[in-house]
């Protein structure tokens, strides 16, 4: 720790390795097979996701940025936050918008980035602590399931959960997450939530199956992560990328379809994994929301929505809620 920057590590690399091993064993022995999306984001996966956010088909990042640009001053004025908490490693660009707006109101003292990835956090914390010497940066390495209780309390926190990352959770997981977050909150706190909205399925599928094949590479990268971390021999070329809209659940599923019958070996788990030809492995759900639905989900977890903004086309929403 140096000067205005501190990093608290509640989740170590060894903890992460244990979680990955458990997720892979469980997911690849289940039927249907599944891998959780959190394992996409090694260095390559992070770079591929950055590339995705710039694709013509992937509208969410641009839409959310437009909404935040338009309403950052109002968000800052409403929250009058002394502490900005950011859940998940947001793009520094959106963080900067919020930091600037909160600095303009004169209330901001501290920034608390929260992420599973210590390296990413160190980078964020170092660069912000340098460019904003008046800001205290208290980074926290942890996951949403176990470590939300370690978030520092404050007079007024603005807790940002952007990018529609909440869409990676199933409804029951969302309720648990929002309720645990509510349990850490007190009067004066505000939740800033980014949610992608239900829209024409053609546009949704295109956003997750882009013409340049970047999302396909991002999806396949999870196999490379498993191979590297667990001494596996999954063949990235042996699987094809799929994006499927589920109209009942109202979520996009990303899957990897086995191009042929094949058997993979995960040596560190002493696990042999048979795939049938055309068998599909689910790698991500990305839920899409409607105002009524997410407002009810928030209410069920003890949050009252106070503001709801969308872009002019109604593609994406940013909301504010209070305990
Ligand atoms: C970062 C989880 C919000 O679901 O849209 C992008 C990840 N997956 N393209 C999303 C993602 C495929 C993204 N989130």
C-alpha cells in the first residue's frame, strides 16, 4: 500500500484456483454441460471483451455510456456520495464519468473498486491514485458470493454495478445478490444499476454472434483457460460458437457445440470428459430486462427504484435505487 491507495485481498489466487477446479468438475460432469461465465476473463478474455464493446453489433456499452454521459450530473447531485463503489472491473471510461461528476459536486472522497482479479484492481488503483491524488482509493479483491460484507460503510455511498453484468445471474442468484448488497446498505446509499433491455431477437443474437467472430473467440477462450489452469486438452477448434435467444427466460445463451464426438482429458482433476457430436456446452446466460420486472426484483430485495433512464432507442437502462 502506498500513499492514497490501499488494496485488501479477501480472495486469493489459490481461492480462485479452487473455485475453478470445482466449477469445471461440476460443470463438465453435469448434463447438460456448463461452465460459468466468470472464467472467460483471463488477460486474453479481457482483451477480447474490450474488443466486443467496440463492435458495431454490440450496442450495450455505447448505450450505457450515452445514458451515463447524459445523467452523470443528476446521479451525482442525487447521491451526494462521499464514496463511489464499483462492483466488477468497469471500463475506466464509465468510472471517470462518475468520478468527474462526483468531484464536481464536491462530495467525493473515496473510490472503492471491487473485483475478483487482483492484477486488474492493482492497475486501476495505481493509475487512479496517481491521476487523482486527492482521492483515496481502497481496492477490494473479492467475489459477490462471499465478500460484499467487506465493503466499507460510509455516510453516502454510490454503488455502481454497470454493463448489465447482473444479466449473467439467474433470477434466484440476482435476488440473493441484491439482498446481500441491501444488507450492507444504509440510509444515504444509492445503487446505480445498468441493465440491457428486451428487444428484437435478431439484434440480440447479432450482438452475441458478431460478423467478425470476436464473440466466438471470446467464447472459445474459456476452453483455453481451463486447459492452462487445469492441464486440460480441450480442443478449441473442435467446438463451434452458438448464441441462442430463449424467449421464455428472456436471456441469450452462449454455447459451444462439439463439432464431432470427442473426448477431453482434464489432468489436474483426473477427469475424462466425453462429448457427443453436436453436444452443447452452455458458457453464459445474459438476461435482458423490462422495467417492471427489474423494479419488482429490486423491491423483493429491499431496494426502491427512484430513477429510470434509457437511451432514445430504449435499448439499455440505467436506474437508481435506495434502501
Ligand atoms: C459483461 C456480462 C455484460 O453479457 O453482454 C459480451 C459479456 N458476453 N458478449 C454480456 C458478453 C458476450 C457481457 N457482460
